[in-house]
């Protein structure tokens, strides 16, 4: 049975690169840094491609963000093998918080008829992991989150949800929203052929209006949280450094741990 | 309203350390808002939970006791919490900033049209509103955020508050524990638990000893496990150690692993790459043992030992054992 799968991906700043906050509006100055496809989203794309290979169907990439999102995140996902993409791009979306992103993405998802909507369980920049469950809630769909080993049968989907002590095997009916956990798989590298093919794959660009997004719910207007202040974290570490050349550093460290009441 | 709620994390009534930390933190917040600390219990085992939380100063508990709930994932907690918030309008609710807590919080927010903040490492109150502190960009930046409108939903990371006992009489109110068919859509089929290592889980442990590539080979993790067991600590690992297959990913600390903020973090044979720091920089006290004095980890330690871990760690383990015995 062919599966119609959507994968929500975002671009994130490359953590190897230096980051800057935009002083004017206290958001991440995304133009100042190198960006990549969110590493966990690569695993979501891989999981989708594996499901497609096992069941047939189509993989659609959905991404919300400025122009560069398309260049970086969407292209990468298409070159891995996804079939097409929808890029939601609109200035009024700038400043959206996790709830607003989830709402906006849900409006895009509603325009398709997907059996599964895959996300990364958490982005490497925001790291909130708030988007996938909030997306499920906006779509009124069940949500399997922090999972790997995603398998589909006739009408249901099962997966392994990571827990402290191992994993839970969880199941729900389709359609469903699935948050793929880090380490779920080894994402494939785009082949040269894949990279060339991606150039001709359809990317539909939607404005907020196209997606019937209520502008009061997104961007700075819709944000329910606000940044009060940000700044360099004051270096409040003690920075006691001892050298073990005398072979007695363990005694000094034990003294320290005892003073701090860890022993 | 001014009450501060805590959604209790528990397993069949055995409340977790994080639940006790949140109750303690809620007391300080409630002192500012002028309300009470209210524990929200959902699931089975209330009798056990009640006894445990009475020590941590909850003035009141809302009890939605039901055997059925445990068979489903997250949604029952979402439905019951959302319903109670709409009905009683507390000042706010504290959730544990761990996967399940965040999942419940964000879905309650979406359902009730509220804002939510995740990963707070401290919460204070200013003009009646929450001020949530958290760290960004690999821990190099401190950010303070607030929510525009209550009830405020806030996920607080484990170990942000230190649990302190303050026994109280818990006034309990039984609330509707029924759930809709929609909340039964995600079914828990089976729970697979690895044999218990006996060590605490990385995400909530008060002390974590992490090992990196410097350990050289998987068997050498026993060196830090010995130290961990002396201190009752969890064992963490850098990505280099995890990628090499030396330790499971569930123990990885960092940007693509767990973000932790224990009372004490000891990095052993870990260089301190920014992606590793992203996961542990909010730890209260940081110790590193590394033979390279130039390792970046030393820029952020409270106590650093420049030396060979194979010399320092076993001697330290023995020293601690001796002091504990002699104390
Ligand atoms: C997208 C992305 C995500 C990442 N996510 C993570 C993450 O979640 N967590 C993470 O940890 N990393 C992550 N990394 C990898 C990170 O960049 C580093 O490569 C990794 O943290 C290095 O691990 P390490 O410190 O164990 O190894 P190394 O950098 O090789 O450091 C080993 C250290 O051990 C010391 N040493 C060696 N022998 C001894 C000895 N006998 N005694 C004492 N000291 C000794 C050395 O001096 C050295 O400092 C990520 C990278 C990327 C690109
Ligand atoms: N702007 C976006 N466009 C598409 N998907 C997104 C966006 N933001 C978040 N997501 C999805 O939600 C996941 C979790 O992100 P976060 O909640 O920010 O940690 C990501 O891995 C993506 O799959």
C-alpha cells in the first residue's frame, strides 16, 4: 500500500560555526552563520525513505523558513531522495515561537493527504522538541514521539519510544505525527546522481496566505513568549587547576569534592 | 489565580526526584505569587505518592486516579491537565523538562491556546510573571524569557532546584479522571527494559561521571564506573565514545544526546567540544580530568586536574572510598 509521507525539516546553524543574536529583535541572526539541515531531520528523512522503499509511495519535504532554508535544508533532503517539497516562506512568520511554528506547519500539512508526518524529535538549535507534539495537537492526530524502528501495517504504525530504562513499543492508527529520535538510523549521503536530480524536483513555495495562516497567530504578533534579556553567561566557574605531576591531584580533588559536600 | 501546580512525574505512585525538586521550587514561586503549591497526580498509586510528596510541602493535591491511564502514552495526561487548567486557572504549571513532560506541556499549550517555555534552568517571579532562565548557544549565553499570559506552562530541567523537605498536610481533591477515546489513540504495547545497571539515569542524576575518547577502549569504562558507584552517580559518555560503540547512545551527553544539569559533572578524557558543552554547561559544579592542559574543557571547570586519567581516577575512587569509610 503506497504511503504518502511528509517530513518536516528545518535548517539550523552549523554548531561548528559561531553564532550571533540579532540585537534588533533578539532572534538568532540566521544569516550570519553557516547553516545545515538539522541533523536529526536527516534521520527523519532517512526513515521516510526507508518506509517508502518498503511500501512504495511518495515523500514530501515541508519546511518553513527564509529563502536560505530552501537552498540548504530542502535541497539536502531532496538530494537524499525525497520526491518534492513545499516551502512555506513569508516575512510575517519571522519571530514565530514553537507553538506558532507548529500551527503554521499544520496549515501546510492540511493541504496534503498524508499517511504519516515525520519530524525530527528535536532540533539542534532550539532543542525544545516542542514542535512535533504541538503539530500533532493542531492536526488532532496521534503522536509517537522520540521514536525509532518505525513500522507500518495495514492501518497502524508502531515504533520504539526511548525511555530511561530501555524502550516502549507504542502503536497508533494512521495518520499520525512521528518524532524521530537521534540515532534512529544512519542517514544516507546524497549521491552525485541524487544531487543532480534534486535540481529538477518540484519545490512549491507557499505564502502565509496560500496556507491560510491566521497572521495573528504567528510571528512576533503571535508569540506567546518574549525574551527579557540575553547576554554572555558570566564566567562564574572557580577554575581551580591542579597538575598531577606530583601524583597527588586525587587528594586535592577529593578535598574539593568533600568541601562541596559531594562526599 | 495564584496557585503553582506541579505535574507529578511518577511510576505507579513512586514519585521521582524531579517531582520533589519541582515541588521545592514551586514553594519559592508560590511565596511570590501568594498562592499554594498544588500537586497534580494522574495515574495509579496515589496512596504511595501522597506519602512521598507530603514531605516536600505540597499544600494540596488534585488527584485523577485511574488504572486505565497507564495503558496509553501522554494523551491522558494532556487531556486531564488541560481540562483542569481551563477549569481552575492556576498561576502556572511546572513540568519536568524531559521528553514526556515537554510533550505533555506543549500539547496542553496548543490545546488551551497558552504559551510554554521549555528547558528552564531557573524560574523566578517578577511583577507576578515568571522569569525563566535558560542557556543557549552551547551554554555560552544566558537568556531570560517570560510568557505574555498565564496560566504559565514551564518545563524545568532536572536538578535546577534542589529538593528540600518541608513536611506538610496535603489536602486532597479528587478530580475527574475520565478520558476520551481520542486520548486512547497511542497504545503502550510493551515495555522493554534493559537489565537495570543499578545506576541512575543520566537525564535526572544529581552527579554524572562522563567518559570520552580518552578512555581508549570500551573496557576502560569500568574505571569511571567504579568512581560513579562510589558517588552514586550516573555514567555519561561523549559522542566520540558512543560513536565508537563503547557506550549506549542513551548515555550520550551533548547536542545530539542528553542535555543535563546535574549538581556535579565530572568529564574524564573528554576534550570539551562545543557540542559536548551544549549538553552539560549548566551543571552546577564541573570537574575535568584530562592529560592535555590545553583541552577546551578546562576553560569551564570549577576544578580541573591535568593528568593521566588512568592514574588519577582509580586513586580518586579509592580516596573517596576511604573517606566515606572513615567519616
Ligand atoms: C552535529 C554534531 C553533533 C555532535 N553532538 C555531540 C554530542 O551530543 N556529544 C558529544 O560529546 N559530542 C558531540 N559531537 C562531537 C564533538 O564535536 C566531539 O567530536 C566529541 O565531543 C569529542 O569527544 P571526546 O571529547 O570524547 O574526544 P576527543 O575530542 O578525542 O577528546 C579526548 C580527550 O581525552 C584526553 N585524553 C586522552 N587520553 C587521556 C588519558 N590517558 N588521561 C586523561 N585524558 C586523556 C585528550 O587529551 C582529549 O582531550 C557532535 C558533533 C557534531 C558535528
Ligand atoms: N521551521 C520549521 N520547518 C519545518 N519543520 C520544523 C520547523 N521547526 C521545527 N520543525 C520540526 O520539528 C522538529 C523539532 O524541532 P524543535 O521543536 O524546534 O526542537 C524538527 O526536527 C523539525 O522536524
